[in-house]
């Protein structure tokens, strides 16, 4: 982390790459594997199956961490996402988004295959971490809510309330950033409530079969968790927000052979992803204008890319030679995203929160009930003391009625109070010994993750330094030896220069090709 000119701390977007195993289809088609991953160095090596010369043979990319087909869901979560969710629970905004070609494992990484075993992806594991934290935190009150939306054909849909009557629109606000109006916010009181919301939303999400993936996500989906936390009767609240994003995959019309509605969907998906690419590019280049407004997706991710958030981008790729071009495009975007700097600020001492409103309303109702009860007691007592023979029946009846009415009012207020209190969660309902063990385990996991990150960083630095030091360490016995050494170095540098030149040429060709493809699919979709 370094300090920016505005005085806030800069934190780079963390970029990790995950390569899935060969699919059955790819194995049957005798596809060749072209990926080598070096998890200890954070390096991905891609072999070019169409290489025409030595310079084109392999490409190396370095990331914060890389995961191959042997990686586990738990390993990936513990090492990368767990520390981010810890920050969210400390009042930061966080975002995890999966990016990549269709069928490369974005949904597998985000949701996983099953809810309750090793197959669990990032989303259910984040639920588990959040609720484990709440359940062992004493002295705090929490208000937890979730929202779930998808962007389908450039329209925002509420996945928790599909029959929405009001139009959902994007708005911007200084405190809240970019948000969607009228989006349903579901209060959750447990992990089970969150799972329920996720299941409802997933059921409502638009998916369909394509040539590349039988259950392809046809929309970009954002699951947002908002955690408000405060001490009882406190005047300020901390707010953590977590965006979990599963993007639709990019796909080539030429490969998918999409027509009709599938083609229209693909055109919109590719357009939004290309806007995302442009935003990443502009941010990486430090451009004066960042084109967030080009799509709803980029507007919604505005805070996550270049704003107030800690962000992890998971770039998913496949291992097969036939996807070489798409793999390279994904890796290039991911590589650029590494230089995006965010300015995460802890959301503490926040005044206009639902939790604060709720706490104040609860206090008001409690006082009101107390006053009413005192009134009832007093009326009852006076009636008992002054009640006399000469008081007529209608007066007595009137008083009894008043008393009864007061009691009904109090019971109504008590009901209201219970409903409000029920929305909040009081932390720390675990037995102390369990709490302690869990806390230890959590700290250990975070320490291991930090150690692993440090190891990769050190390894990357060592490799850089080795290159520089090699020359300094050399003691030459003769002038000829020195000349030979320099010639070798020149050869190496020339090779590297050629491969950078090739990379620029490839990028340009790729740019021209994808522009043409977008234009072609726009034309076909318009027909
Ligand atoms: N790391 C992995 N290990 C095992 N299987 C995987 C892995 N990643 C993906 N798969 C499998 O590959 C297939 C495609 O994955 P998935 O649906 O997650 O892709 P996607 O990127 O979300 O695709 P789309 O963009 O079309 O929605 C699925 O059958 C999934 O189970």
C-alpha cells in the first residue's frame, strides 16, 4: 500500500489466475494442453500452438497468485478471498469478480458445485466466514442485508423480486457511490437466510446452453452483502459491503455459431465486457477519462475498479490449445488490471445507516411502552383509590375502556418493537471455548495466506534481482570472456525485445480482429 497525492492509501487490484482441468469434450477431441502454472512464483506460461518462430513459442505472465487444475476451492478461498472478507467485516468495501471466456470456470469458482462440501465456491464460503465472525463477536449488534441483481441485455433485473413494478435505475451519490434504485434488500438473520436468498436469485438468473458450455450464464450477476455493525446505543456505525460478481463469459461468434436471441445476448455480453476491458485499460494507463458510463456493468463496478474498494479479480482460463487466443486475451486484461490502484477507506462513523435508524426507533418504542405502562398503572391506581359509590356506572365504564385501550396500544407497540428487534443480530452467541478455537483457526488461516503471498512476492523479487546481480557477480579472467558474456546478454535482451515486439503486434492484430467481430455481430444482431 502507498499513499496517493489525495492522501488516501492506494491499494492495487489483486489479480489471480485459475486454470481449469481439461473438459471431457477437450479430452475426446485430443486437445493439447498449453498451460504451465508455477504457483510458487505466481507465473503462468502459455505455449503458442501456432508459433512460427522461437519468439512466438511461449509467453510468460506474472500475477499475485496462480492456481492450476489441482487447486482446491478451499485453498483458493483461504489464500486470497478470506483476507478480503476479513477487511469487509472491519468496515471496508470489497469486491471479488470472476472474468474469462465462456466455460472456463467463473461460476464454478464463484458458486461452486455444491453448497456444503469441498465443491463450495467463493460465495458460500464467504457466507460461512461472515456468520462465523458474527457468531463469535460479542458486544456488537449487526444488521445484515443482501441484494442480488443481474444485467441482462443491458437491463438491470432484481433477482430477489422478479415481478418488480418500479423501474430499476442507476444513480450516483457521494456517500453511497453508484447504486440501483428500488432494488429489493433482504434482511438476513443467519447463514441459512443468505443461502435462501442466493438460491432464489440463482433460480431467477438467466442461463442457457451454448456450444461452449451447457449451463452458460447469459447475464452478469452481482450479489451484494451489506453488514452494518455497532455497539448498543452507539451513535456511529461501521459498514462493510461485499460485491460478489459472476460475469457472463466472452465468446466468439465464429466459435459459438450463435444465431437469433443467443446472438443478441452474445452481442450485449461482449459489448459490456469490451467496455470493462476499456475501463481496465484506461485505468492502467492512468488516462484522464475513464469510460465508466459506457455500460451498466462498468458503472456498477466503478467503485471496485479505481475507487473505494479492495478488489480481487479472478481470471479464469482453460488449458486447451484450441482456446489459445481467448486465453491470451484474458491474461492480457488480467495483467493490465494489476496496475489499477484503488483507494479503500474504512466506512466507520457512518451516520445515515439502517442500523442506527433501527436502534433509535427501538429506543423510542421502548420509552413509549414504558410511559404508556406507567400511565396504565397510574390510572388503575387512581381508579382504585378514588372509586366511590357516588361515581356513576358510565364514568366507571369509560375508565375501564381507557385502561383496556391503553393495554391494546402497549401490546401493539410491543409487537412493533419485536419486529424491529428481530431484524438485528446480536453477535457472540457461541460458547466461549468454541469462540476461542474458531478465532485461533481464523487467525492461523490469515497468517498462512499472508505468508504464502509474501513468499510469492519474495520469489518474484529474487528472480528480478538475480537477473540484475548476475552481471555484477561476474569476474572475468580475460577481455574475451567479458566480451562473450556481454554478447550472451545482448542476445538474451534481443530475444526479449523481439518477444515484446511480437506481443505488441499480436495485441494490435487481436484488437483489429475483436473490433471487426463486434461490428459483424452488431450488424447480424440488427438484421
Ligand atoms: N477448477 C475446476 N475444476 C473442475 N471443474 C471445473 C473447474 N472449473 C470449471 N469446471 C467445470 O467446467 C465447466 C464450465 O464451468 P463454468 O460453468 O463455471 O464456466 P463459466 O466460466 O461460468 O461459463 P459461462 O461464462 O458460460 O457461464 C463446468 O462443468 C465446471 O464444473
